[in-house]
């Protein structure tokens, strides 16, 4: 089946309708509602048109679609002139530039902000602890998995885990100075421990 024939398949027509509806039936560039098409931001050999993730499918009017394709073709021509030995380095640079265009800061700057946030969270949670008791009566418990999730979610918190035989699957107790924060942590642990 040719690519054009695949564009007539029910799978693509359904996917196309979904993308256009999801993007509020407007061109993502000029906001036109006329002659809307779905553009693939990239192509992978052997992949059917409906097998692409949402983030590489764009709802565009015909003229914006044509202009976008011209720009992508020009970018591809630039990349095509790069020697294959340099493609790894170029990919990293393109990824960095794309991140900055999308988020308004470099990935390194974003990571620095996230690290600072994590340090602040560590200071907040250092006065809290979670005691998690799991039963292993019916087989291996999830105590280590839940402890790791809690450690990731609440940096700096003290975690004590115990595995025991018993009739209850999990009992968690949170201690710390702020009642509302304790309740919030307790609620989170309860969600992940059952």
C-alpha cells in the first residue's frame, strides 16, 4: 500500500479527526479554521501515518502546512550536508536549541532550577519521617518500591521500612511538625502503598 493510500485508511482518518478536534479545529499557526490538514513533524521508515505520537502531529491550514514543509525541507537540507561523523554532536546541539525555543531557557538552566527546588524541598522535609510497615504474608511486599517512590517525591524525608507477617498489607505513619503537610504526605503514601 502506498503512503497516499494509507492516508485514505480509516485508522488515519480517525487519527486526523482526533488531532484536528484536539487542537480546537484551528490552525496552530494562524488560527484559521479553513482547509485544515494534519502535518507530520517527522517521518520514520515503515511507520503508518496514524502511528505517530500527538506531539509530532500538527493541525495546520493548507498555506501554513506548505510553509512549514518548506522550512523543514530547508532544515533537512542543512542537516543533510553535515558529515555522518558529526551527526551525534549535531543532534545534541539541536536538542539543546529546541529545548530553549520551547521553554525559554537552556536544559542546563532548567536542571539548575530543578536542583535548587530539590534542595529547598530537602530542607522542608528533613523534619518529617515515614514509617512503612508491609505484610509479606502473601508473598514479597512492595515496601522497597514504595520507599523509593517516597524518597523521590519527598527529598530529605526519613524513611523507615519494616516487612512482617500479618494480616494488613500496609500501615504507614507520618510524623513531623506541620499537621497539614503530615496529612498530605500520609495521603500520598496511602495512595502508593495499596
